[in-house]
């Protein structure tokens, strides 16, 4: 069984992964929207709105996961503080 400190460190790694995913989604949306403003010579079609919606849905799922991680981290931090592990 993991100690609260080990669990906290694992959550930090998960949080890094989730935040990277959110940043990736934001970057993809920005690139697709920028493409609408400045279409290149080779790009004659607008991006499919469904692609943007799907990326947005993934981002929202990741943000929900991030919130859960932050809640778990706070609970563990309080537990460690109470136990004198901090």
C-alpha cells in the first residue's frame, strides 16, 4: 500500500499528463481556427466543425479529470499535514 506522500507524487505525474493534454487540445483548436483566418494555398477546405467539437469534448473531459486530481491532492496534503508527514 502506498503512503500518502507516494500517492501525492503519483498524482503530480498524472496532473502533468492531464495538463499537457489540455494544452495540446488548446493548441490544436488554435491552429485550426488560425487556419480559418489565414488559409494557405494548399488548404482549400475549412476544417470540419466536428473535429473542433471533438477536440473541445476531449479538453472538457481532461479538465474534469484535472479537477478530480486537484481535489485528491488537496485531501492528501491535508492528511499528510495532519499526520505530520509534511
